[in-house]
């Protein structure tokens, strides 16, 4: 899930079989409104980590 600087959800996408590292780079490149990401396990709905734009 991608969040704006105002902490509002502005983007979501399931990873599936995609490469997570590539996906993170693409999201930050193509979606300037995304200030940070929350990685979650879709099946268990568990929070994994926060990924910040640098």
C-alpha cells in the first residue's frame, strides 16, 4: 500500500510473482504522490515493514 505525505492511502497493488525490489523502484518512480509504502502479507493481512522514499 502506498501512502502520501499526509498519511492517506493513494496506491495499492498485489506483488504476486513480481520481483519486490523492482516493484518498489517502479512505484516510487511512476507515482510521485507515494511518500512511503507498507508491505503486508495479503493472505494473513500482517504488516511486514515500512519502505520510505529516499
